[in-house]
């Protein structure tokens, strides 16, 4: 796996303290468990987040993301385990004494204060000089594009605008660590993308550490240095987005992040870095770093953009060549997603980039097609 990972991840910048055994994380969750009555929200979870890292938490509803942030912010105490910041335990430290700020999933704005006053609130409390407050509020208004709305009360704003006020308010104090729980959920797609890049610039510029919870995996992939995929209070995988996407370690992660086709198969033979799999759809020859034994049942996971689609008839017996019928076509503008039903009954997806505005010979429903892929296109998953 080490070889495969070398070329993945760290696309954005030269920042990978998690690969440095001497680097100490800024934030450490050390075997943290949180129980509410009989149910476990966070389950013996250990995780390190580094200074200046942009870290994203991803997972289905109810998996414990907000609970994890709330414990870090000090609004909940762990039932078991310890959370440390800069090497010091946060046990018993009240929220306002922690050098971090949290923007909540339900952003509570002060209803009687206008936008400016909402943003300035924390700064006033800290006794910052008037001129400095004004300058900071101005900067924040510009950042979230709310200059024209500065005198409005929250009730006079749309949901997305209110969310931007909350974002500006939590950024205004420039906390060392900023915890963001679904910060962009109410924004439309375009504004959301703009704000993502602005958040990234801001984080870099101010040297902050961000921990963000999001339902939107594209958002996590765009912004994060590393992301953690959670399930039922546990972390399944934590790695840079490209590693999670290209080298998932389980069916669950492969399926949760991005589009994937999972083909159930049996390991036929294994030799240095290569495996041959047998599936009802055909023979698969693939590179793999997994420790496999012949006879073992695995899933072969392959992303739709790595599957080529053609009308050519399949060569009999050729590996990595599957034949099937077009079952579904989804035109998405930039790409078209084809669902192909294989002879064994499984479905494999293939995306075709719409490079030309008018494609002369579009493949249509019910057509017989051949799918091919390279030996390094997919991942073998035992878990
Ligand atoms: N105060 C509480 N009392 C009892 N149970 C709670 C409490 N807070 C959270 N839970 C439970 O803990 C689990 C994790 O909740 P949490 O809010 O962390 O989920 P989440 O991952 O943030 O979900 P979402 O994506 O929907 O916001 C859920 O089953 C939830 O019902
Ligand atoms: Mg939540």
C-alpha cells in the first residue's frame, strides 16, 4: 500500500505532518467514548489532528460527528478517555476557556441584533478597541458578501444569509481552532463553492486549524487535507481525500465516498502484487496490495470514470472485459453516467465525459456493450 499511497494525496500543498513520526498532533482524541444513557454515540475513538490542518468528518446521520465536535468544544464531557489540546488534557476546562470556537449546526444568531452587531458580539466581549472591531467586522462582511445587509436583523435574512452571518461571527475572533458543523448547508451550490475556496484561503492565511463536519463529500474532498469516514461512533478510515477515494480500505468507505461499482468475486490466484479474481461476470486481473488467499471472497471496487464503454464485442475469455446491457442512462451535463447490467445480474457504472457538444453516436438504452478497464483501475476489498 505504501507504494500506492506515495502518488496519492497532498495535491494541494506540501503539508503532511501525519507522515512525520516526530510531529505531535495539536488535538488528540485518546480512546474517547461518549454514551447517552444506554446508547453509544462515540465508541473508543482515537484520532490526532495537526496544527494548521483542514480536517473533515464525514459519515451518515447519527454516526457521532456533532458529538465529537461538541466534546472538543467542551459542551459535552467524554464518558471515557481523554481529549488533549497541545498536549494538555481538556478535562474540566469550560468551553470559554478553550482556544477554539464552534459554529453550530443550528446557528443561533441574536435576533434583536443586526448583522454587524452579531458579528461584533464576541469582539466587544473581549474588550477589543472600537476601531479594530469596525475593521474586523468590515473584513468579515466582505468575506461572506453581506455588506448590503449589515443593518438587517436575522429575521430579515434568508436561511443562507443567516448561515453566512454565523460563519462570519465564528471567524471574527480568529480562534486557533475553528469547529464547523455543516457550515455551508443552507447555501446554494454556487455560493457554497465560492465560500469553500474563501474558507480555504482564510485558513491558510491565518494559519488556523479547521475541523469541519459535512454531509457533502465533494465539499470534504475540495477542502480537507485529510478526512475521516465515520460509522456508528467509530472511524473507518482517515487519510487525504485522494487516498480515501482511490484506496478505500473497506466496502463501506468505497461505497460511501463517491460512485463505485462493487463486484463480488472469489480470489483465484495471487502472485507478487497481482491477483486474479473470478466473478460471474468474468475474470478480473488486478494489481493489489491486500494480503489475499485463494478461495477467499472479496469485492472488486471500481470507480465509473475508470471503466471504458464500447460497442465492440468482447474478446472471448479476455480478462478485465465484461459484457452487459445498458440499463440506465443519466445525463448530467458534463458527463453521462451509464448503468450496465452484466450477464451475472450485477450493475457496473461507467461515466463518459461529454467532450463534444453533440456526440454523433450516443450509446442508447438496451444496447449490448463491452466494459474494459486497466489492471490498476480497481481495488480489492476483503472487508
Ligand atoms: N444529548 C443527547 N442525548 C441523547 N442522545 C444523543 C444526544 N446527542 C446525540 N445523541 C445521539 O448520539 C448519536 C450521535 O449523534 P450526533 O449528533 O453526534 O450525530 P451526527 O453524526 O452529528 O448526525 P447528523 O449528521 O444528523 O448531524 C445519535 O444517535 C443521537 O441520537
Ligand atoms: Mg450533527
